[in-house]
């Protein structure tokens, strides 16, 4: 499931012509509130250095919990801290 870093996975989805970024979404932890998750289509995000952007909103990568294909397959997931 977890092949490469989060940035590598997102870069592959966004830039590899064999991938369709419309087939993926990310799940983020919204404002650090446990259980407050939000789904965002990958096609709406712009990759930055330490952050990604949705329009003018800057969000740190550490908020991403998982990257999921629309068919439900998890392609990357944050390691548990437990």
C-alpha cells in the first residue's frame, strides 16, 4: 500500500500521464480535530514544498491522512503514532 513518500505518490498521480488525477482524493485531518476528516479531490490541489494549496489556502502535508482511489483502494496512508 505505502510505496514511496506522500509527495512522491501525489507527484506521480498529478504528473504521470498513465494516471488520471480525477480518480483520486486525499483525506485530511481538518484543523487537528480528531475524527474531523475532509475529502478533497487531487485535481483541486497544487503541490508546494512543505505545503499543498487549494486555491489560496495553504495546508501542511502532515494533515493528509490517506490518499484514496475513487474505487476505495487506499494507495497511501499515514503511519499510526500508536
